[in-house]
C-alpha cells in the first residue's frame, strides 16, 4: 500500500459557521469550500494547511454518525484521513491483515474523492479513512 500523506483531519462541530469563524479569525486560515454530502448527512468546510486539510463536519440530521458522535463524545477530532494510491488494493491489504472495514468498497465523498472507512476497533481507537483523488490521475 502506498500512503502519500495525511489528506485531512476531520473535526465534528455543532455549529459550522461559528467554527469557521474560529479557524479564520483566530487561526488565520481561509475556508476555501463548503459542501453538503447528503448521503453522509453532513455539511463540510475545508481549510488548507500545507499539504493537509482540516475538514469541519456538521450534522444535517440528528441520526447522522456525526450527530451521534457529538452526542456521545462532544465536539472534537472525528477521524484521520490518509491519501492512498489504489484504494481498492489498500482496502484488500488491510483486510487481509485483520482490519475490520466499515466500507468494503470505496464510495464518493466530499471534494469528489473516493473514500472508505476502517473500523476504529481495528485501528487503535482512531476512525481511519482512506481517500483517493482519481480526478487528478
């Protein structure tokens, strides 16, 4: 498996607009995109920091995984995403090593990336996402 970089760090937030103000006004970052991902029941906001992005996640439904995460744990880091080359083979490789997959096959995520999640019970307690940008290939 070829992991090229940390694609993004995702942070679950209660109020996207309020959180954007913090990242812009306090940290001096610029939000470059806001997008709703309907099938994941989230609204996202992105900030670029070097090669890595910060992705803010706001639930758009009380039954979304992000809403449940905030209810259980409060706002904070939701998952860590790695950019990989060959997402299907990366999933197969980690599955062969005993990692439990939340997504057996990649699906479309924010910014048009192909994404797949690994179960945190198999990844040292950290919800892990693989991402591949096939648009640039």
